[in-house]
């Protein structure tokens, strides 16, 4: 296993863990925030989670591209790499617009939609983690 693949594997599993925490803990907690406090709470969440997620997303995508460029051709790795654009597209199509709307204030049905649509990313990242790990076999 190369240092580059080690970084990719580690960052992928960091994102897997993070998305599960967001899915099971963070997003459901949105429903428990008082409407009067929600805008500030949501803004703080988006700002702080962005500080963690943005660098990890960049490293995940960059290392995947680099490994593909270097000729990594194991089928599980190729499939896992194909999930990256799906995760990003899902974020752009579902999560980002929902977060933009939630930035205006508490909306229980919108929070429910956020949780439901986030399952796509949760399952895709979980599959990525498993597939990248299978590449080691």
C-alpha cells in the first residue's frame, strides 16, 4: 500500500464516519432547536462543518484522481471513484439548496427532507469506504 493510497483510505473513512454522525446525530437534532434560535444554530453548523468537510473533500477527490492517473485499475477502486461525483452532485442538488432555505429559519418538513435525502450520501460514502478497503485485497 502506497502512502497516497493510505491517505486516500484514511480520508475516505473519516468522511464515512463524519456522514454517519451528521445523519444519525446532527441533522435530527435540528428538529430540537427552538425556532427563535435556529438561524444562528444552523449558520454555526454550516460554517463549522464546512471547515472540516471542505479540506477532506478536496483531499479525497485529489487523491482519487491522482491514484487513477497513476494507473490504479482495481475494479472496486474504479467503482468507488465513480461515487465521488454522485456524492458531490447529491450535495449540490439536494443538501445545498435545503441548507440555503434552512438558513432563513426553522422548517420541520424541510429538515425531514434534509435527513431523507442525506441517506443517498450516507450510503454512497459507506459504499466508498467498503470498496476502497476491498481494493487492498
